[in-house]
């Protein structure tokens, strides 16, 4: 599979190039010097990854002998797309080899660097998988895996963020993670801010959420920083019917549950009616906030209202005495 060279404009020596005159001494000082040094280093590593399969011998391996990568970059599988891949390989064969390395902990076995879906398809079709076998370090492994997946551009924001979080957890530095995901430092910081604030079980319960972008995940992360709302989120994802929804719908349901939990409780408004035993007077009462009104009706409404008015002090004193007791 062709891979887009994100550093082509930096490393390419082909085609016309416009010469630019730099201000003397400017590029060799301070932040500019550091930035250029960093870009050069990233460009060299990217070029190394892009040439991983170039000139290598393609062999056929029994997919039973091939184990998954030590770090996952996907949350679930798009079964429709996978079945399309299986049918394509069944009809036309495997056009692009996968990359594997000798398994670091198991003799005569291999570990996938990239090409998990093609290996899975080969297992399903019970046929050998075309592969390039190359000894690579853990660092080069995750860079190659991340670059290959970035070239496909079908990983969601949360899948990429979870991949970055996993790489950080197993000890890879930020420069390696940036290169693996083809992101800058600011975006990586946002990714890690989501995975550090949203509980892992909540992320896993939601899944890949292909249509949910960075901003909405950042909003969710900010919301669940409140301990009470974090508990709401954790309860929501194990609620009845949650797991049966599509991934994006699970995200939306969680957001709605959190929105409902943030709404202030409506104060009850006491309303009711009363009528004397002889039907000589009736009352309707309503309460709203700090106000309470009584409306008297029927033939004795006026005289009964005057009686209440004249006895308000006594009634209030009885109310206070009853409240204290």
C-alpha cells in the first residue's frame, strides 16, 4: 500500500525548487535552530520507516505462526469493511505484503508490525500470508505501525489517542509517539488530555466512535473531571441497552445522560384543592418559589378569608410551635 510521505517537502531532491534567502544567522539561533534540528531528525526517521519494505524479500508464512502486535491501535473491527477485504483477497489474492518481525519472546514465531487485517483474512481463508520479515526494535515497530495506519486515514480520534496513551504507558517518549501518529506536540497533548481524564472503561465501552471528533471528546473530558459526573459516566456505560447501540450512538447517549445529570432539579410546586365538609367554602392553593397563594371560593369565601386574616398571628405562632416540636 502506498504511503504518503509527510516529510516529502523536506527530504525530496526531485522537481524544481525555489531558492530562498534566509536572514543571516537567523536559522542558527535559539528556537529556530532547535526546530530545524527536530524536523531533520523526524524527517530521517520518517524516511527510514517509508523505506521499510523497499528492496526486501517477500515470503509466504503460515498465519498461525504470526502473533498480533504488542500494542493495539484499533478499538473493535469494522466487520463490513473486513469482509470486503476478505472477498478481495479471495478473488484477487493479497497484493500488498504485511510487515512482521521475529517474535522477541517466542522462537520460530513472528509478530505483526502492520497488516493485522490481512493476516486475519489469511487465517480465515486458510492460506499463507505474504510478508516481509525484518528485525526491528520496539521503537521502530511502533513508528512503522503508526505511520502505516496514519496513511490509511481511517482511525478515529479516540483510537489514535488511545494508541498514543498506550505507547506512553509502555515507556515511549513523546517524539516517538508524534512520529508514529504524524501529529505535532499540541495535538498529542490534547489526545493525552482526553485519555488521562476520561476513565478507561468509559472509552472502551464507547468504542471507536468514527464520527466523533477531537472537540467533542475534549468537551467530554472536561465534563467528567467533576467526580460526581465521572460516576454518572461510569454508570451510564453499563446501563441497560448501552452496549447494543452503535459506537457513535453510545457516545451520544452518554453525553445526554451527563447533560441530564447537570440540569438543576425542578422545585416542586405545591398545588391542590380543599373543600369544607358542608361545601360552604372551597380553597385552591399554589406554590412557586418563595410565594404561596390561597384562593377562596363559594358562599362563605369572604367571611372565612377575614377570619384567617384576623387570626394570622395565632396561626403563625401555632405553626412555629409545631415546627419546633
